[in-house]
C-alpha cells in the first residue's frame, strides 16, 4: 500500500471538488456539548434521519465506496471518540465502553442509513445524559458519590441500606438522612429506580424473558418487578418492550 501516493491523490481530489471535512471548531463545539451534558446544544447537532444522502458525498469523509458501509464506519468513529472524551471528563470507564459496545452491536444490525443516523442521535443523547448526571453528582458529598457508585456496581444484587452503610463505614441512619437530603428521594426509592432503569435498557437490548430480567435485578417475583416497573415507567415491561424495542436500542 502506497500511503503517500494515496494521501496525495485524495487531497488533490478534495481540492478539485472543494470538499472539506467538518471544521475543527464545530467538531469541538459538538464534542464539548456531549462531554458537558448540554442536551439542548447536542440536539442541534442531530443528523437528519430522513436524509439518506448524508453519507453519499465526501463532505463527511469517504471511508468506503459503499454508502451504507461508509455510514457504519463513521458511526464507529463517532462513538469511539465520544466514549474516549466522556471517560476523560469523568464518565466511569467500564460503563462508557460497555455502552459503546451496545451501540456498535445495535448499529451492526441496522440495514439502512436512516436507522444508523437515528441510532447516532440516540447515542449522542445517551452519552450526554450520562454526562449531565455526572456533572450533578460532582456537587454531592463524597459519601453520597460513594453510595451511588456502590449501588451502580451492585444492581444485580439485593441491596440494603445496611449493606451500603457498612461498605462505606457509615451509620445507617446517617446515610439514609444524608441521601434523602441531597437527592430528594429515599435511598430505597433510588435503588429501585436504578434497577428499573437498568431493566428497561435490558428489555431493549436483549431477548431475555421478563422472569429472567426480574431475577437478574434481584426482584422477589415477576409480579413485583412488573408492578415496580409500571410505577416507574408508566407501562408494564411487556408493553414497554412491545412499544419501544423496534425504535430504540437504548432507553432515552
């Protein structure tokens, strides 16, 4: 492979066609918006889902002569850059890279450019939302941040206030009071909400049955899971999967 020869040929073609990649300043504004959790600004950079010609020209960079493959390559590049930037700005590494894997696997199943652009918009929104929550957590006390981190790492278990307090070497009553004061909800309600949100994502990204997901997140029964899910989401798990599975890879 003659790298210099190919590079010069592509640069000449771009000059002849007056083609340029996205200006650095615009790229910076976009990635900064995602990393800072600015959802309003991120939405301004959404790709037009009904414009199937977005990857046909060379303006975005031609990584493949096949338009659909070109869209796939650009999606992988985008999610890789966003993942790295978000990790550098404080997003938990394992969460970030696992989320990246989820989106790439979903993209691999897409059969049209419109599906890929829609998934791209969902992807940047999901990362921005997580960064927004990350920004809010920084204002919390160190004990609360550690409690939230513990809950995140043990969602697949039955978590009690005592277990968290013991893990953090805190008084159980003090932890409950602190959590409610800073979060505005009880520790128990937060744990349940986080389990339901994780279960909702599992409903959209796996083919596991409801009973399996219920057991995975430590609910005592499928009926308890369904009841809690409806209280949190507004739909039963079955309704949620039926209504959203085809249009969303990761819950928004």
